[in-house]
C-alpha cells in the first residue's frame, strides 16, 4: 500500500457569482485596462470594501435583489445568494 504525501494546504476557496452580462463585460474591460484578470480585479474590490467597512465600523449596504438575474428558476438569483 502506498501513502500519498499531502501538499501544502490550499488557502483559496472557490466563489462563483452570477452577474448581469453588461456588468461582466465592464469588469472584463476595466480589468484588462489595469492588466489584471477579472478574478484578481474582483478580489481587490472585495478586499478594499472589506477594509473600508472595518475601518468605518459598518458593512456596505447593497440593495438585495433589486435587479434579479434570470436563471430559469423561479427567484433564482434572489434566492441563490440568500443566507441559509
């Protein structure tokens, strides 16, 4: 029986988002202009917002489900992101 060595722990976790097509196109355009991947650009945006929120002692308030994304399921985008 062989024992497989485990590599270093992975510090990243996958996060998938549903965004409107126009937003995805804008993200891609801005990221490309900055020489970043869309993923890196989004990670930086999230990091800046989280640091700003901590510094201000509050969380950024975003309207929830204002413009739902059509997924083919009833209430797909609004229920998809709802905390369980």
